[in-house]
């Protein structure tokens, strides 16, 4: 009898080749990279909840605030493909320290900006520098980590980001409420600059000497290189899930402020969302390495959509704070599995381009969310969150279609073929 088709790919069908027990993700190079990313996000966290409130204080409207986030994301989207090529040609460590240094200069420039149009230009510049931070860091993780533990390694990097966000927003918001915005911007820039110095001095130079991308057609795929079916699936999921996050980036601080939250409480919502990921992301990545990416991604996408719908309801700031913690837990599980899916389908030698494509599509999803958020906010403050949540939930439900579910198995088969 022919084999039956199941909705979700079975773990035994898609397991990666076993590596020696000594293979580990906790090498000095990977831990150093995670520390650099975590430290830079600690600095960046100081200004995360403040940008929207700061520009509102100088006379910007909700639509203008949304456009500023749009400028950041559009610039990031346009810069990502170029940066991806540079990563593969020059090596990720060089791009990383340049991105961190440039980001630090942009953040320190915020102090002297008092006109919305200038802030708009700086946000665009920040988008370019941000596109040169996470993609090279993730590409470097792909190269350093064992093939069978990519999800865990990327989960470790995600946990490092969350560790930085854990303290930065709450501390930055409290500091701004006491002594003004300038000290938070100075501390934020200092954290990014220290990360750039550490990356320049301590990370190994790893400029590739050969290109190892396979050009041949592989079974079950309609394309090769950086746009195979599994990669397109990972890109698409990232973009659609990022749409409600674009709403969050554009409006969360002023949304909470309009709900009666204080600056310190707004900062605590970022901390609440980051705390679960600090502990859960590496474990979730390791679980998906062993048992598959499908169910964590499908179920978490539906759940995240439901949470964003809850955000749009007329709830008190304290209830929203608790909801942020729940979102952080579910997001860490789904994001680690999605990162693993991307790693499964990445061809050898193309990590930079794949990570840049992933970042570009993520930025595009956030761009769409932020662009419409300001207009919907004028209609009804909770509407942007509800619309984004519905789109995210429908994306998760679409994954239950067998044709999409099978691509999760194809991604790991592709990795086995590449490794063989």
C-alpha cells in the first residue's frame, strides 16, 4: 500500500544526521557573539519605549509617528539585500561591528533633534544600520553551530537579545521620567558602541575564500539558492507574523500612555515580554531540533494572533502587562522553531544572503503594519492590534493545509542532501 500523508511531518522522517556527542553550541566564539548582541540590545533597550513618546512631545501626530517607523523599516528593507551580499563576501564579523558603530552614532544624534522631519531622516538611517546587526550575527551563528543544533544556537542568540531588552526599557523609561530623555539616549548609544568595539577586537575575522552554493536542481524544489520552497515558506511566515509587530513598534508606547500607563510601567511591558524568552528560547530551539518545527510554528502563530486581538480590547494597563508576558513566552517558542526552519533550508555558503532576505521580508511585514497603524489608530485605538492579530491568526490556520505542512519536511531533507 502507498504511504499515507499526514498533516504534520513526523520527527523520524526529518531528523538531521546525528553528530558526535561533543558537538555543542556553547563554544567560546558563540558565547562571545551572544554576549555582544545582548550588550548592544541592553543599550538599545534604553530608547525602545521612548522614541514615540519623545517625538510626540515635540508635536508629532500618530500618523507622523507611524511614518517614522515606516521610514525605519523601509530603509532596513531596501538595505538588507546589499548587506546580505557583503556578509557572504567580507564575512559577518566585519559587517556586525560596522552596523553597531553606525547605530550608536544615529542614537546619539537623537539628542539634538527637535523637528519631526529630522527625526524621520534619522529613523531611516537607523534602519540601515540595524540591517547590518542581526543578519550578520545570525549568519555567523549558522556557520559556527553544529548542523543538528541550529535551532538551539539561534535560540541562544534570541535569548541574548531578550536579556538586553529585559532591563533596558524599564531602566530607560524610569530614567527619562526622572531626568529627561538625553541620559537614556547617551546610555543607549554607549551600549551599542561597546558592542562594536568588542566585535572589532574579539570576534574572529571569517572572510570566506570560496563560494559553496550549489547550483544544481534538487528533488522536491522548484528553485535553488536562496529562494527554494522551504525558504520562501520561512520568509513568508516571518513577514506575515511581523505585521502585527509593526503595529507594536509604531504605537505601543503611546497606546499604553493613552490607556493611563506611566513611563515606568510602559518600560515594564517590554521587560515582561522579554523575560520568558530569556529562559525559553534555547530550550524551544533544542526541542524543535529534535522533534520538528511544524507544530511549534503553527500553534504559536495562531496563539500570537489571538493575543494581539486581546491587546486591542479596552483592558487596564496591568492586564496588558500580564498579556505581554504571555506573548513573550509563546513568541519565544515560535520564533526559535522558525529560526530553525530557516537554518534547515539554508544552502551552504549563502547564510548572509538568506539571513538578509529573511530580515528584509520581516521588515516588509512590519512596514505594512506600521504604515496602516497610524490611520487605524485615529479611527479606534485598538483597531490596529485587532486587524494585525486577525491576519496573524489566519496565517497560523493556513499552515494546517497539507501542502504547506509538507514543506517543513522538505526543508530538512534539503539539509540532509546538502550535508551529504
